[in-house]
C-alpha cells in the first residue's frame, strides 16, 4: 500500500558488521590509547629519565677528565720527551682549542633548544626525545671516530643538539607524571643526576683513558645510550599536558562520512570513496605540514615575547644565572684555589667528594622541603632566597678561615644549602608559565644559565686572579655573587605576591559584573515565562 508506513530497510550482515566496526572505530578513544601506554609507570619513567640525564653529564665529566682530555707532548732541557696523551696529545691541540671542546656543545644546545621546544606543539614530545637521543648517540660515536680538531669539535656541537631535546622536555614529563605531593622531590631526583653524572664522568674517563684509549670512552657512552634512543621510537608515545595530541588532528572521519560507501552492496562506491578520501586527507596533511613549518617562527617569537614579559620567569632565570656563575667557577677553579690557599695534596678528590655528597643530599633535601612546605611559586622563592643566602654566608666564612678542617666543615654546609636550590628553581620554571610554554621555558633557562653563567665565569675569574694574584680574595669576590642571586630570588617572591594581588583585583570586578548580568537575565526569563514566551 502506498499510504502505509515506510518499510524499514534491514542491512545485510556484511554491511551491518562494517557499519558497526566503523562506528566502534570512530568511538574508540584513540587519544587515551596513545597517551596512556601500558608499560610506562610514573616510577619507570623517572628512572629512565634519571639514567639518561646521568649519561648526559657523564659525557661532560669524561670530556673534562685528564684520562680522556689528556695532555700535550713535553720535552725536558736534556732532550727527553714525554709523549702526549688523550685528545690533546693525539691532535696536538693548544690549550685554547682544548677549552673549546669542553664548551662546543653550547653551540648545538643554543640552536636546537628553542627548535625542539617549538616542535613540541606540533609533534609528539616523546618522539622528539627519541630523535634527540639518536643525535646524541651518533655524535658521541662520532667523537670516538674523529680524526682532527674540527671533526671532534663538530661532533661535540651535535652532542648539544641531542641534549637539547631532552633537557627541554624531560622535566615537564616528570612534572606531569609525579604524584601531586611529591612533584618537587621527583624533580630533585632528576637534577641530582647532574653532580653525580659529572663525578662519574671523571672516574669513567680516567679509567678508560688510562687502561684502553680515550676513543673507547665515547663509544661506550654511545652503546649505553642506544637502547634509550630506540625506546623513544618503539614505545607508545606519551603526551604532555597542554598539548593537543597529533593523532586527534587526523581522526576526522566519522560514521557519517562512511555511510555512502557502506550503503553500496557491491563495494565499488566504497573503494572509490576511500581512494578519494585518502587522497584528500593526504593533500590536507601536506598542506597542514607546510603551514606548520611556515608558522613555526612567528609562533616561536610570540612564545619568546610571552616568556620575556613574564616578570616571575625573568627574575627566576636571572637568579639562576648568577647562581650558576658561581657554581661553574667553583667546579673549574675550586681545586686550584684549594691547593694554593690550603696546600691540599689531593684537592681534586677533596672538592670532587664534597660536590658529590653535597650535590646529592642538598638537591634531594631541597625538593623534599619544598613539598613539605606546600609546593607553590611563592614558597619556592622563599626557599631559593633563604638557602642561597645562608649558603653564601657559610661559603664566604669558610674561605676566610686559615685552618683546612674548618674550611672543609663550613664549605660543606654551604654547598649543601646552595645545592638545595636545584629542584625549586626548576619548579618555578615549570609552573610560572602556561603548560604549552613549559618546554620552551626549560630550554631557554638552560641556554641562559650556560651562556651568561658557567661558560663566561671561568675565564672571567681567571682574569680576576691574574689581576689580584691572591686566590683567597678571588674566591671571596666570587662567593659574594651568591648574595646577588639570593637578592634576585627575594624579588621573585615580591613579584609573585603582587601578581596574586593584581589577580584578586581583576577577579572581584569581573565576578561583580557577571553577577549583575546573571540578575538581569533572570529577570528577563521570569518576565518571558509570565507572558508565555519561551
């Protein structure tokens, strides 16, 4: 009958199953599946990142150790010559060239850090770490295979490129996955690997250089890092908070788009529609990729402007630069100063042992204390300012003492307090900016503390010593810079409080305005209800 109800079309089992599968695929939470891999637990992630961070700094210690770095060929007046050793001896490097190798990584780090931080917005950050570690593995193996100064210098720059991805992205991953009450403590464990890695690098480089050859030290590092580089590609990628997963941008085909193809029983239209949609999606993805590449630089400049206009971030980094200026000079000139002031026979071992012990205990203690205080930016600045101020007092007094044992006791307490800043300062870098800026925040912080901190501090202290010619006075002048760092971080707390006051001043009028708007809308609704309008 014509006037009867329309007949329901019952789909065939094949088309019905296809429709169900298509619908289920459309409903499948792709993002959750990709961002929550089963093997990774937060503690495993922390352990992996700590080992990678330690390997990074083992390389720093190895390139600086006498076993790897070596010495030039020397000849006595009688004509007896002692052959050179290590990199310097094999390539006949001047002291200037030798010094360039220790800081060449800064070139790659400076160039690549903002690039990796910007790419994290359009590419999965976990995969970017895998790319960076692959660079690092290749570069360290290249250092072991180098044949002259320029070849090893280029490979040292590439080491910085590999390190750039890790230092800008690892800390945000740890912060995302750490328990809420232990975020700073986990960051402390991560940054504890810096002094530990450098110290192990000295031992590792000395042992390998003395018993085998300096090249084996770099090849060994590459072998140790290779599994972690592979892990970055084979494991399901993690996703950072504040970043849209890359998978979600491609998952645009829903059940409605599949319906025309599924309604054709013989499958001809289905195949044709799939081909058309695939070609369209490929063209769209290519156009999106080209647009992303063209859009990277303006986006990076906008993000940099936001960082530089953030007073809390700028103050935090300025304090970190001043702090790192002192720590870098301590690590380079400390043994020589100790030998000249206190006539230490084993100044290297003494300063190395103090740095390892105080670095581990101080870094862990700083993170634990901030978590106990309630981890906030204001409390972090209080801890930074207070610990640095007290540490500066102990270190300053220690260099005024004439006795060796009194110096060791006070200097150890001072370094313990100074190293307690490692976790809080990085906590501020992560939490004073919005989530999508955290990789760039960490990258630019690391670049700044090296360019303006430990890289220029060693030659500047050397110039000061040449002018003063008194190591006690030189160390006292250097230590006084810690008071500057403490004062800068003290300003950071004031900026945080002012920001909070300004936020309250903004929230109050906005909330008042919204209440008035809500009251007017309520009156209009009641009036319309009374007259019968909807």
